[in-house]
């Protein structure tokens, strides 16, 4: 196999992996933004419905926390490690 072919294969593997990682990170970031947006909208709806602001804040925080934990890269790595064991 020619050196040029090996270099081409290596370059494709490296850049392809980078593209996947960047896309994954952008998807996670976008999803976190959607969770925050949903939490804010939920809070506003609760306050508009007459629920006190403190209670509405606690409820919206409880709404967003599990999703944010799932979208945490650190937690994803830990889950992958646990699956591998």
C-alpha cells in the first residue's frame, strides 16, 4: 500500500471521528438549551396560573434537573463505563 493511501485513510479516520464528536457535542448543547427553554416556559406558565414564584421555581427546577443530568457528558461517560464492566 502506498504511503499516500495510508495517509489518506488515516486523515479520513481522524477527521471523521472529529466530525462525529463535534456533532455530538453540538447536539448535546442544543438539547440543554431546549431543556432550559422548556423549564423557563414551564415556570412562566406556573406563575401565570397563580402558583407562588418560589414554588414555581422549585417545580421548574425539578422538571429540568433529570434531563440536565442525562445530558451531562460526565454522566454519559460514567454510564458507558458502567455498561462496559
